[in-house]
C-alpha cells in the first residue's frame, strides 16, 4: 500500500514536470530505489549522450556508454555519495566513451575529440614530465585553478571544447559567439594556460 502511494506521488511529480534534485536522486540510489536510474536519465540523460557522442561519434556507442555509466553509478552509489552528481555521471560517461573510442578507432583520428586533443596536447606537460599520481593530481589542481581565473564565457568555451569535445560551431551556438571568435578565444586560452602553468613551475 505504501509502495503504491509512493508510485502515485512519483507519477504526480512527473506529470507536473518537476524533477528530483541531485540530493534526492542520490538518496534514491542509496536506498536502492528502482526509480533511481530513471530519475538520473530524466535529468542528465541528454547531457550524458552528448558527452559520449562527441567522443565516439556513434549514436549506438553513445547509448551503450550512457547505459553502462548508469550501471556504474548504481554499482558505486553506495558507498560513494557523489557531490556534484552531474560531474560524477559525466566523468564516468566520458571515461567509458574514451575506452570505446580507443577500441573502435585503433589510432584513427575520426572525431571531434581527437581534434580537440591535438589542439591542447602541445600546451600540456608530456607524460614523461608527469611521472606519478601525485604530480598528476597537482596538474589537475592547477588546471582547475586556471579555469577558476577565467570569466564565465571563456571558461564555458574552454570546457565545452576540451572536456565535452564540442565542435567550434556547437560552442558558437551555445555561447552566442561567432565560429571565428570561438577559434580565436581558444588560441588565446591555450596560450594563457601555458603561461599560467609555466609560472607555477610546470615544465611544458
């Protein structure tokens, strides 16, 4: 009877267009609710599919990566209690998509992700210069510090290109900039990041 009432309440919430907030969705996973994955998909499904597709360039592969990401969230929460949930599920999705991409392409450069990595790789330290996990974490912290130093629009442009692997055209549509302006901003942002990391003692 109680389960029936909960389902009715959930249906009413869905009909009204309201979505559970992140904390409520995490609680659903923690309590092993059968509605947890549905709630996660309703809120972040489109974003996760975009992240996966931008890496794999395959609708089918993207769909499978997202489904695998949901299963991974189910298997890791608990004991994990992700905060923010958005970043947690996007990171899992992106990592799965990268593995799928590497498997599918076997070194071929066929998607926006590869192009984005080609752009930014010369502005980051080589693998030989980042020798252990501690140094890798420190580099990640410094890049986060660099991103915090940017205004909102430049941070969005940088993240959409080098985290979500969006095309210049997609970034332009999202930000209201021209494609040319996106290109120029990214050139300047990459150089600013190089200067920032150099000042922090990171050898490029």
